[in-house]
C-alpha cells in the first residue's frame, strides 16, 4: 500500500488529527466565556469586582469601609477611640488600611498613618485600631475606617434566588413562552405548505419565487422594523402579541421555506408519484407522506426559530408594549435588572443562565435532527 493513503476509501486522512485538534480548540474557546459566566453567577458583587472568575477558587483581596464604634476617651495625646474593625468577634486579617475613601489601602498594618489635621490611625493585623484626634473639643462623630482584607472564596445561590423570586420575573417567563411558542409553530405551518408547492407542484414563476426567497435570506430584519410597525398600526394590531407573532413569522419564513423545500426535493419521487397514481390528492400526499418524512427538517427549523425568538430583544422592544406586564425575559433583564443593577454582574450572570435554561433543554432534546435537517438536499 502506498505511504500516502489520502483520498483512498476507508483510509484515515492525515488531516484527521489536525481537524480533531482544531475542533477541540474551537469548543474550548466557545466554552470559556460560558464557564466564566456560570462561575460568576455564584459569586457576589465584591468578589467579581476584585478578581476574575478564574481566581474564584482562591482568596481575594477586597476593600471595605466600617464605621468606628464606641466613645472617644480623653488621653494625653488627644481624644482616642479604640476597637476592632471586624466587630466584637475580631475574626479576620488586615492587609492594608487607610483613612480616606480615595486611598483605602495607603498604610501597612501595624504602622501609624498620618491623617488630616494631625489625626493618626493605627490598625493592627488582627483588626485592632487606635484613632487619635488632637483637637481640644471632643469629635462630633465617629470616623469611617477603610481597610483591605483577604476574603476566602464563597459560592452561593443568592443571585439565582434574587432572580427567580424577583418581582415580575414569573410574568416575563410566561410572556416569553407566549411569544415563542406561536412564533415557532406559525411559520412552520405556513412554510411547510409553501415548501411542498415549490418542490412538487408545477406552476408559473416557481423558479422566480424560489430566487426571491433565497434573496430574502440576506435582507437585514432591521430594514423592515419601521415599515412593518407602521403596517401593524394601520391594520389595528400595533404593539401587541399578535404583532410580534406576525413579525417573527415574516422574518422566519424565508429560512423555513428554504430548508423545507431543499429537504422535500430530496424525498423519493417514486413514493409521491405512486400515491398520485393511486388517486391521492396533493393535500393527502402532503399530510400523509411528505410531512411525516420531513420531520428532521421541521425539527431543525424549529430549533433555530425557538432559539431566535426566545433570545430576541430587538423585535420584542419594537413590537411589544413598553409596560412591564408585557415584558419578555430579555427585556426584563435589559430594562429592569441591567438598569437597576448595572454593576451587579452576579445578578446579570444568573439572569443570563435562567434565560437560556429552556433553549438548552430544547436544543439538546432535538439536536439529533439538526444536522439531518441542515444537510438536506446536499447529497443526491
């Protein structure tokens, strides 16, 4: 046998290893952001702000502010206030301290830091502090102490509890289902009839219609948002669930017809012709033969359409009312959680995973049909 077996049936290509490594690298690169988002969803806001998700298993250096407690005592060097920054239990280890918010870690533990107006602050490693004010009169209020300490890793489900039990999230979840399910079923029903007609029925301008459908695949949906909304207002459905169903149906039909038509063209011609010879009508051939055999293509488009409508934000913002009762989950996260908790990335990470839970279930349930549907018509 030749040393080079490339191209021989049954022989393993020399590029197989390169292909496998490339696929593995792509999978890893794709999973890294997802893993980071998952880890962040179990961390609190301070931990996320102070270290990356890859440092989650390790202790992090965080800065805190604590109001000094107790009463000032008059001593030789001035008014003195003592205590522990960690409270009565005194558990913790100081890594640095400061007297201003702008410089929370200006001094090393155990040293005496010079503050404004002759005041001094000393903080030990165990958190014990001594604050001295040389003024003649007793200070009117206790100072705020700033310090850094090492915080052990902490994972909790608080972010998920906040999301799942937040006000309006249950309504947003129901609204998302209300939008997604009809917006997936309606285009499939319409596209199935159209695909059968374009695949097995002979009528004028069939090729032209197919070319137009293929051309619509590359038209950005943003171009149709405003005209379609004006049309909805003219016919009386405006911003409503009916409007967003029709919008998703219109945007999804070109891909649906294209996929289903390619699959139906590849079905055995003998079966369909035999059914017509036996007296079956086109409707009977479609419902009894073509539709059951086209289930992989139907499932393939259903996955795409479901994922798109579930994760959609732009179309929902345009075609749904702006009141909170009509928000879907993406709008709830963007307008409510992102607006009120813009810096709380743990909440946003948990919200992201809650929103993708259902699409993941749908994808892994039906993913075996995805490749079969996408490859339809590629091999004759």
